[in-house]
C-alpha cells in the first residue's frame, strides 16, 4: 500500500456564485481544503467578493480556473469560440476542427492576466477540465511554462503537471473514497472537490451539480477525514510551495 505524504485539496469554482465562494472558505477554515481556483470570467461583483475573501484568508492558495464553456469570454473579437449572443458556444468534449487554437490561447492568456492583477496565482486548471482535452492540452502547457505555474494533470509529470484525482463527486463524495485515493497513491497528489451550500438558487440556473456540493462540504469538514490525515502524518499543502523557473 502506498501512502502520499503531501496532499493538495483544491476546490474548483471559486466565484461561480457567492454561496460557492463562502462554502469554499468554510471548507478551508474548518476542513481540509488548502487551495481553490477562481473562474477567470466571473462577473465584477463576484470577483470583488473573492478578492476580499482571499485577503481574509491569505493561506488559501488561489489558482486560475480557465473557462471555455461557461458565460462570456474576456476578449470580444473571437470568431470560433462564441455563439451569436457572444457566449462561449462549446460544451465539454464538443470541440471540433472549427475551433481556432490561437483564439483559445489569446483568451486564456487574457483570463490569466485578469486574475494575475488581483491574486498571487499558484497554479492553473480549467472549468469542466477543458485544458485536458487532447486538442487544447498543448495550449495549457504553453501557458503553464510562460507563467511558470504548475498545471492540473491526469498523470504524474511534476513539477509542471500535478496528478489529480477527479472522482470525488456524486456517490463518491465520501470519506471512504478520500481514504482509498490517498492509500493508493504516492508522492504529491491533488484531490479535486466542489463544496457548496444547499438551495443555491443562482447555481441551479447554470449547473446540474447542486445539492451534491453540500455533501462534499460536510465530508471535507468531517472530523473523520481530519483525523485520518493527522494519524497518517499527511501534510496538507497548496501549490504555492512549488517554485518553477
């Protein structure tokens, strides 16, 4: 049995809604979350709230959650990424030959620059894992090296790519699942999570993954998982300890 000694617990979707931002902070203050990634195209009010929450919680790592499938882009001159209303037109896995990868590069670069102006970014991942798509992964790798930020990865290719377990959701949002992943891995690992609150009316309008987020929050703040990590001397860290040159 392997046992990791350093663990990153990253909460996706910071600034997707106000309730999600607050749930992430709770899972950091009272649970095992060490890191989060903020949607790069969140609206101004949610961005302002996220900035204030990060100032109040300076030990929470803040990364960039690159977006290509939700809401509007940062840049407004795209030809292949948006629909007639100016919203991103793609869904997860729907990228085809018409997508202009240079437009994706420029959009993601603009998203990183927007966030970099407000946060000391620790790493990069993406909404709906789009940066892991074979067609787009090279763009994410390019930006990772340009900005000297590690990147969520399916495989262990430290230091630029950090292996991530993405199965903690739905019926797998349990303490037992977290234990099994930790016991089966070695080295450094990120576990991706999505804590939230019940009855988030703004989330219900844009996501099918709603009430399950509260289940995740309860697991992440449970004494059982905190005791397990302590007893096995697993250090909770975020991406900020990785310094790339």
